[in-house]
C-alpha cells in the first residue's frame, strides 16, 4: 500500500458535553414499614434471575467476540475494529477453528437466546435482539466461507444486513439520465460530459490538507452543538492510494480513529464535506466513539468492542454516516459553505457551483441503479465487463471510476446497499420528528444504542 506523505494529526479536545441529570437518591421516605428479613428474601428472589440472565448475556457476549475474531482469521476484511481485551485477540489468533465449526458455534449461541424477542425500547431487549441478529450474520458469513451456503444478493441482504432493499428496474433511471443529458448537452457519451464538467471542481493535491481541515472542522463544530463526545476524542488523517474505496475510518478504540482518503483518482470539492461528515462528524468516528462510551465503558457490554464488517451493524453505520451529511448541512448550507469557504481555499471558481450541485443531486439519485447492477453481477446474470459498462452508463462514472466500483463489489459484495438504502432507513427513523433539535437528539440516540435495521421502529 503506497501512502502519500501528507499525513497529519488533527486533535480536538475540551468538547462541550451535554448536562446529564443524576438519578435521584432513594431516601425511602413515604414507604410503608415492612419486616426487613422478609423484604430482603423477596428482593433476593427477584434479583437472582436478573443477575443470572445478565451473567449469561455477558458470557455469550464474550463468546460472540471470540467468534468474530476467529472468523477474521479466514477473512482479512471481516474485523473492521476491535478494542477489547488483547488476550481475546491473542486466543483468537491461535484458534484453528474452521468456518464450518464457527458457524455451528454461532448457531449454538443463537439457540441460547429467546426464540421470540418482543419489540421494546428497553436496552436489555435491544441487546438480546442485537446479539441474535448479529450472530445470524456471523453464521451466514461463516457458511459462505465454508462453501456450505449459496450466496445471492437477496439472501446476503437479509442474512448479513437484516434488511430487504427494494428491487428496481434500470429503466426507471432513464428520466434522470435524460435530465442530465439536457443539463450537459453534447455529442460525447454522457459519462464523459459529466467527467469533463466535474474536472473543473477537482481539489489540487497541494490544497487537500487545507480544504479537508476546514471541512472537517465545520463538520465537527456543527455536530458538537448537539452530540456529546468523549473529551479525548481525536483522529489521524492520511492520504493513500490503491484502494477500492474513496474514504475509510479505521476505529482504534479509546475514541481514536485513523481516517484515510484515497487520492488515486481526482478528489472533487464536494467530497471534502461528504468525507468529513461520513468518516468523522457525525459519521463513523462519532458512531464508534459513542458506542464505545455508552455501551462498552458505561454498561460493560463487551460485544460492542468488536465490529464485524459484514453484519447488520454496517447498515446502521453507513446509513447514519451518509444521513449525517444532510443533518449537519441541511438545505443549501453545504453549497453555501463550499462556495464561501472551500472553493477559495481550493483556488476554484464557484461560478458554476449551483449547476455542479444539481449534477450531484441527479447522480445521487442514480445510486440505487448501482444496487441493481451489483445485484445482477452477484447473482451471475452479467459478467465483469458488463458491470463496468453499466456503472459507466447508470453511475455516470469514468472507465477508471467504473472499474474501481467493480473492485468494490468484488471485495465487499452486497455491502453496497448500506450506503443508500441504509441512509433511507435511517432518514425514516430520524424524520419521524420534525424539529431540527429533535432530529439531532433522535440521531444521537440511534448512534449510542444497540439498534439494528429490524429494531429501528422499537
């Protein structure tokens, strides 16, 4: 992996914290007097099952962590983050368990959980649902690695990501292509016209640090008005090449992240805010820091110290990261910030900024077409050459970008649904309330709770 020598550290501290009221002390005033010995026996009888259930959940959580780490021995992409006890990682590395054996262990853990988990906003119920749903994904991925499960786009979406994205026909996206054709007239193929138009918005490589610094700072400032973050949170930003993605957050634990930006292909001005929000605030960095603080540190739930990439958690992670862009920069805020701050720092002319924004809006609507292209490819209906061709037509990507997108599908499969379909599901959840402050509160609740796609309405 070749890295450009532009890495620099961005540290933020002394973040404003929300005031959290302590639970009032129970003085016992107004309680009827009871026989103390009988009261203690009754309390012990009630607390024992709860303690045993909690201990069993903690035991299963440890086994869950081991399963994820051991499955990572067979798939280098699988463990996206781990910040639990080092001894568990060492034990997992020494494991010789096969994928088939890990799938069986996952099923045994599923069998120990309640057959039916009633919908409830109670954190314990959400925890049980989370563990059971994530274990199903572990089992499915282990079976795929063992060669005992036939994967398809639909089955992977259901088993790995706990959802069923809508199926759409590519013909539905022709009106979007027609509008773009009128917006950017010419005789060349549309994807070439889009590429040529976008070229004037490329951030010069020597301006990348200054532009991304300003964008990330704005993302952070807007997020911290509403969401509590650990005081010690920070991240390192690196520029890299030869990757199948445009940006990636590698969460390190202790509220630290390594964020990488792929500069192999041109980086356009809109990507600064998009990546700043998606990978940082209020996206992946924020999500992981809140999960670690609220569930691992405050509750001692070990299962949240590991993040299996091919799991329902990813739909929430990617969906919330994409939705977070619009939450932090609603309406025309993003465009105005780019014109007034980022364009000057990049040395770009903002004369066509509104037109560029419209082109981006239309191309974003084509993202669901790319889901269908991935569906056909994964299900064996089209070959690799056809995938690149369709990504050029419906994704309006250059041949290089289309090939990069195919590499992403080759590497991550059905994961592509997590960005657009995940964003839609998160938007549906958050926008059940109308006031901006209430939406931020609901968004923060999502980021710091064990909710998965099938428990978003709990």
